[in-house]
């Protein structure tokens, strides 16, 4: 395939002030250029936005035709997708820190492109080939370069949108790192390094801005996310893994201490879907 990097770079350089639909427009351009489909694992929670997602829901889950087939009716299918695409691939992305080929458990070839910022994994991009295409062993390097540019630009667009809601760059960065606590383990040292201050100063700044310690913000973000997943009917061990706990028993123990009931019992106590429990928010 002819290189599309020059064409893609010209489009990217034209975004001085990204419009609301700039991210989707860039994705469509990339997909047309390389004849692929792109979806994301929003590790850094940057695409969800404060009020509404930056991208459509189909972009934030595997929407490749082979991924969709049979998914709604098969819980085992869902379990294996979670294990592979959201857990194992994320771990592989951290090890590689560069694009790599991955073969889905259903046999579909895909290119995984980790997108980093502040030395943290913000996005995992999945580039899916058409179902009937050949099994690609060595993806085009120009496509990978374009994918890195695309991922970086999408983060820029998300940050640009976030600036409207929070002009203070320090608070905006801390809020972003708090959001990442849903599934990541980010230390106070990492926060301090991202802010360019000492750990002591970072701790004081967090308390000044939020009235809570970094540890409490961690737990609040992680268990708020856990409650959302539990309400969706996800198994406790999967919720534990998605919230960054290797041991489901540890997750359940901390959950019980925080909510005074087990995760399973908490889920049974919840009202109809759509209602929000104030204790979770």
C-alpha cells in the first residue's frame, strides 16, 4: 500500500483549534486511508469526557464484525474478551511500549498501538483488518507512524476539550490522574513527577484542591468504577481485575470495609438500572 503519512500529517497539522468532531473526522480519514477499523481501550479515561464521550460508544469497545458476532448472548465470550483485550493486551502494551501484532482468541489479526503521555499509558489503539483480509504478520510502518500521530492528536483534542471545564493545568492533570485510578495504580510519586514538584508539595496540593488525600481519591475513583461494573452484571473477579486488583479476595475485603457488604450482596441491594446511589458518587 502506498504511504499515507504525508496526507495524514497535512490533515493533522491543520488542527489549530480542534472542532468537537475533529477526533472522529481524523479517525475516519485514517480508516479510509489504510482500509482498517479502529477501536480503543480508554486506559486513561480520556475519551469519556466530563459530560459526554469524545467518541462514539462503538469506538470504545471492539466493534469489529468478528468481535460483535454472538457477543450479547454469550457470557463466556464476554469473559474471554475482557481477559484478552482489556487485561492481557494492556499488560503487553506496557511491556512493548510500541506497536505489536496480536491475534484475538477468535483468530482475528489486529495491530495494537500503545499511546503514552507523561510516561503513562493513556490509550490502547486496536487496528482491525477486514474479516476476509489476509492474516497480516508485518503491518506497514507508515501506518503505525500515522497511528501514533492519530493517538497523540486525539489526546490533544481531549485535553483541549477539558481545558474549557478546568482552566487550571495542575488541577486538570491531577483530575486526569484521578480518573486513571479506576483501573491503574498511580503512586503519589508519579503524580509529583507529572506535576514537576516534590511528593510533599503534591500531597499538599491535592489536599488543598480536593479536601482529600491521594489515597482516598484513589479508592473513591476505583470503587466508584467497581460499582458501575457490578451494576452492569459483571462477575466480581472480572471487576477486581479491571479495577487493578490481582487478587479478587483483596478487592472484596476492601469493598466490604468501604461499603459494609460484599460486592455480590451490594449488587443485589441496588435499585433498578439508571438510578444513582449517592454513596457511590
